[in-house]
């Protein structure tokens, strides 16, 4: 059983790893894009990521999910995981971090 401190530490590692997962159509990572709503690690080390996409019909769903899986695969003490894709609240550009806005503006 993981302690709260261990779970929080793992969640921070997961978040850090997700900065390396980019939306290939937009060119901004999924954290700065504001697609990740929550990261939860339970006491058994099971990871649940609640996230959305920029649009419900986003063709990059599989690519992003695969990228998330690769990014977190080497994090110690994770026993498994799932991505809960949610549409409420819907994504909007307001979800982006200042860094995400900067990255996006530098691309165009």
C-alpha cells in the first residue's frame, strides 16, 4: 500500500512525464494545452488520468493515448492505469497555461 506522500510523488512524476506528450496537430504538450484534468494514483499504484480532447471528433485520440502510455510506462510503483476521456467540462482555449499559449503563438 502506498502512502499519501508516495502517491503524491508518483502523481507529480506522471505530470512531469506528460509534458513530453504533444498533440501532433497543435504542437503543444497535453499539460500546457489543458487537456489533463486530473491525475490520481490509488493506494495500490493504479493510475487514473482524467482528460479531454480539443474536440469530440479529434482524430488524434489513439495517438495521444498511446503517447500517455509510453510516457508513464517507466514510472516506478505504477501497477496499471486507465485514461478516462471526459467531455464535461468541454475543453476551451481558456484551459491552456500561459506557457501553452506562448508555445502556440510561436508556432504560427
